[in-house]
C-alpha cells in the first residue's frame, strides 16, 4: 500500500496559487486551510496527494529542481495526435488563469509538451 503524502509548496500568495493549481489539476480547496498564510487543495476523488501552500517571506530565486507535469491525456499509452490536441486545449486555459508559456517541446512532428510557469514563476509542463 502506498504511503499518503502531501506536496508542500512555498508561496507569496497561498490562496491565489492554490486557486490556480486547483483549476490546473481539477482539485478543490481543502476545508480548514483557508487563512491568508496557508492553503491546501485536494483531489476530490481522493486519489492524488494533497498540495499545501505556505506563505514565505522570500521570493523564488532559481529554477525548480522538481516540478509538476499536468498529464492531460491521463495514463499512457497515448494516441499522440489526441494528446497533442488536449495539450493545445489546456494551455490557453492556464494562460487565462495566470500562467506563462515558456516553450513548446516537439517529438518529431508531434507536440510533446509545453513548458510553462505558474503565476508565481514555478515551472511546470503540460504533457
């Protein structure tokens, strides 16, 4: 049996960044974690880990050493054309929510993933 775990994240604005990641991942706010200095989101189906956000005084200063991949096509194996279509559908939604596109990565003629930054500058991929 897997161990239950939470991804802990530093944040400038925990509520804002929690709302962004809830939208990106299909998560919901976790009850009881709604103070200005902390927020938490959970998978409504109970499968994925909780993600907590705590306010810290310092800003982000370097590239993430670990990041989230938003896997829009679910678990593989994938129809790569359909997967690319789903990536192209998700990216503009995240841009409207405050993300920034950094670059597209292609696997030959097929879109492989898009590297983005969340509203606080943390890198992630839509794959």
